[in-house]
């Protein structure tokens, strides 16, 4: 959704109605996560994807239908063993889509939401998927304000509280309530889609490996900063466009920088005078991933120094060192893939093993 919002914002500003399909629930090996979106706009222009091609043709027709009728629809697609020509998912999973018309009259806050996402301002959009509340009704929730309604004041209040909680985590998923927001009931389905600012990736040490890690971090959607105390190395021309480059002692920069549970810290300085004080700071603050480059001998020496500095075993256990998964990587680009693979595996609970050596669903069900 984040990727297609600029186009949707232009359609909305030009008052072109469009049909918006959003994945609100998945099971088994579904190809896309909840929040994936596809829209059909003026002149039958299509943006986005909800399944990687399996059901897009059917969704195209549904989007046109909801624009014509003005009424949202909830549709599920799965795999059919019995009908080879049925529309469904060849992967064997199942997705549920909310397909709704978007116009200024039906969704007066859509333009403001698109502008907030474009500006990096956090916002969660709550949309009714079914039940006694009006399907397709939306409530936009920012940290300091709301816009729209789901049709009942009690439901609005309960969803606003939950939306702000999910926004802090950057989470997206389906929740259920009673008609007036009762939490012990489940007659009303509400899809909460959070647009938190992109997570931070902080790369320390402006070496050749840092340029490759910064490039893949940017590709994965992180807001990347490279920091090094040596101005001869920390120059913007050595790094991809859009990557922030800072000349400062790494531990001093980190001390003055906010991190959260989504932040990734990659320590590539490979020098005790830089990485020990930096890791002493990093391991005592929130972060999703803290990795440090170096040999096993370097890691043992670094761990000893950090323990002498007073770090506990619990704090030291957060350190991923030597950094990355064992891919046999050699070049900076290969090492960056190794680091990115470890970050993704840690984020989603993956084993890092080849899928041919594992069993069960490729994409386990999760609330994300």
C-alpha cells in the first residue's frame, strides 16, 4: 500500500473514483502479507498486487463492480483441487480481500492519510470488513488526532486506542469487536493498517562493506544512516543516493540518536577503539538487531572488553557476531546479502535453513 499511495493520492486529488483491494487476512502459504494492495483507477489503470498474479484478474473485475455499486465487498480466494479453471492461489494458501470504492464522499480523510504517509508522519487506517457496522467505513488515527468514523462512537473509541498501540509497533492485522467496541465480542471485523515511519538502519564504519549494506538496507525499506569518525571515508559520494552520511565518533552519534524495537545497528568499524564504546551504548538500548563484523578471534576479544566494561551476559547475548548468516560470502555485496538475510530471519523467526530442508508452511500464519 505504501508503494502505491502516491498514485492513489493523485487519483483522489483529481476526484477520480477508484476501487481499492486490500489483503486483510491470510492463511498457510499465501503469497502476500496482510496490507498488500491493488487498485483500479481511471482508464482501467492498475497499480499494486495482492497475490503476485494468481487472482489479479478477478480482483480487477471486483474493483470495477464496487466503484459502480458504491458498496464494499469481502472476498476470499484459495486453492481448488476440484476445478482446474477456478480462480485461486496455486501456492495452496488463502487470502481474504476487502474491495472498496474510494471517493472524496466515501472517504474524506484519504487525501490527508496519503499526505501523512508521504511525509513520514505515522498514521493507522482502520476499516470495517464486516458485521453490523458499515463495511468499508474508515477511521484514520494519528498519535494526536482522528478523522472519520466506523459508525458508532463506542467502536471508534475502542479502535482508536488499539490503533495507537499498533502504530507504536508498526503492526497491521485484523481485529474484532462488538457493535459498540466491546472487546469480548467479535461481530465486527476491523482491519488496522499501520503506516509507521520507515525503520532506521544505522551503519557504523564507512568501509566498502558499508556501501553494500547501506544499499541493501535502502532496498529493504530502511532509512539508512552511515556514520564514521573519519571524514576521508564518510563522504556522500561513496554511498547510494538517499543514504545519510554523518561524520562523528560512532558512540557519540548513537548516544544522541533515538532507537526503537525496529532499529537495525550494523557495526562494521572493525576497530576496538570505535566498536567497543559503540556496542557498549547499543547493547543497552532498544533495537531489533545489533550485528558486528569481525573474525571469531575479534569477537572473543570484543566480548571480553565489553564484559570488563560492565555489560551483562543478557546484554551480550543480543550481539550477532560475527555478523550475518553462513552463506560463504566473500565480496562486500555477498556479505551484505548475508547480513540482510540474518536481519530478515530474526525479524520473522526464520531458521536460515534451506526451505528444502524444512517442513510445514513456507509462510506461517502471523499477526504482523
